[in-house]
C-alpha cells in the first residue's frame, strides 16, 4: 500500500518545482513586456512633443520645408514600428532628423531666444534622457530574462513551455558616428 506513496510524492514535488519555475518565467516575461511598454511610452512622449517643436521652428524657418518632411516621416515610422529592431531603426532616423531640425534652429537667433522654443528644447532633452533610461531598464530586464531561460534547470523546460530569448534594444550602426560640432559659422 505504501509503495505508491514514493512515486506520487516525487511527481508532486516535480510538479511544484516545474510550476514554480514556470511562474518565475511568466513574471520575468511580463517584466520584459512592461519595460518595453515604458520605452514605447517615452517614445510616444517625444513624438507628441515634436509637432510643437516643428511648428515653432516652422514659424521662423518657413523655407526649410525638407527637414519638416523628414521629421514627420521618421515620426510616422517610429509610430508604426512593430518590433524592437524596427523601433530602434526608426528611433535612429528620428534622432537624425531632430538633430538637423535643431541645427536649422541654430541659424535663427530670434528663435533661439524664444521662450517657447527653449522650453520645448528642454522638454525634448528631458524626454531623451527618459528614453535612454527606459531603454537601459528594458535591456537589463531582457538580460535577466534571457539569463534565466539559459541556465539549468530552467533551460531544460523553458523552450518546451514557449519561453524563447527576447531581443535587446540596440542602437543603429550610424549611432556610433561621432557628431561634428562646428562653431566656426
């Protein structure tokens, strides 16, 4: 009669260990999702600020139409990004377009002195810092998750349960180029 207790006990213990491991993987996976949502939240915040910045610069630099189109296109690509990789690529294009927009603004002394423009520029700088922090938090969360699914004993059952590695947010190759700052003009 007691011979069946040992196998049943082992099965119950294994089931508890497996369910605990599964629950931990679910928590880590949701942390990754939450961290990515925060990155998207900050990217949306920046996208919401951009039209105000563009309209302010447009008032002073009406003949610089090309840069406004580039900013709008880059913003639309970022809004339509479906994957981490697409978002990273669109984010880089938007950063580049914003850099050109701010460079144009430098050519208009009255614009640089305008309080609204300075406030928008400060908001944009603060948003860029929030985005950088959110990206870092996301990548740290992805690292914890990816590490968990690759270590034993989790690696034995993670794939079977549908937990695969997640992508890091990586900057585009062009982000490694050092910007050229030229005050000679």
